[in-house]
C-alpha cells in the first residue's frame, strides 16, 4: 500500500508493477525480470519481463531479502547500469537469450523486506553493495504492535471489507458485523506477530463464527 501510494503521488505515468521475489522460481528469475526470447532455457517462453512492463512507472520488489545471492548480483548489475545514463531510473538491460543487445527502460525501484538486512548480513547472505543501492531513502513502517489506536482504525477498515465480501458470498443469510468496545480492547492489547495479515485472519474467523451482529471479546480468537 505504501509503495503504491508513492507511485500514485509521483508524476510517473507508467504502471505500478508489484512482484514477490520469494515466489519467483529460481530458474525463471532472470527471464521474469528482464525478459527472454523463446527457447532461451528449458521451459522458457518468450516474455517481455517485469522491467519492461514497469517502463515509465514503478517496479515494487517485495520480500527482496529472500532473493538468492546469484540473483542479487543480476539485480545489482541492472541498477548500476543507470550510472552511464546519470539517472537512477534509466537502466540498460539485456533480454535472456540475446547476445549483447540491450534495451532501455525508465523504472523507479521500490524494495521491501520484513527483515533487518543489516543485522547478521553473513547469515542473511544479502549483499551490502545491493543493500546500499536500494536503501537510498529507507522508510520504516512500524509493525501493528507499535501502532497504538491505529490497530482499531485498521481493524474497522478490514472488517468493512470482510462484511462486503461476505454479503456477496452469502447474500441471503449474512448480517454485517461490528466491533464491541470489549473486542476493541482485546485487539488493541495483542502484540500481532503476524501484523495486518494476522489481524485480517482473526477478523475473518470471528465473522464466520459469530452468531450476532456484534463481535464480542470472546469472538476474537487470538493465538
């Protein structure tokens, strides 16, 4: 949400493209990011790649800390290609399967991780040079446990969305739910190790199990 908000607040006219670095198969990493010609590798089909898709816009690299070391070096080389253009967003890349021919894109990169990549870099195997390339302007988003009363604001937003979704899946027998004060106190006092995803799961479960229109403290099943 923060990454997309940054993109929308900018003057960039291209697309916002979000990818989960941990979900890309290792053998397809380069072709997914940089594109590939057909037959460039086993099971590789022709594709433009995420960088081309985000040309003129923003490429969001989520869970960048899970990237394998060999892929980190490829990403670092791509980012460093901007030095020749003297612009941090103008990159020269090479499609997998071509020999020497490069293409140019103008892409803003935003990266996110749920780990402190400077803590125990040896264990995390994350390259320092890549870290400092990406961490030009770091933004720390506080975890849910440090957000105080924001937890309730976020919970009410999520609950509204769950109510909307449930009214579609169960149009005949669903009653929208709201939070009692007791339920809010219970939500606010929990430490939320799973952050917003855990909060959403807890509220979804409460909506499914609750018999009335109000979620009580006992309806909020915390781990």
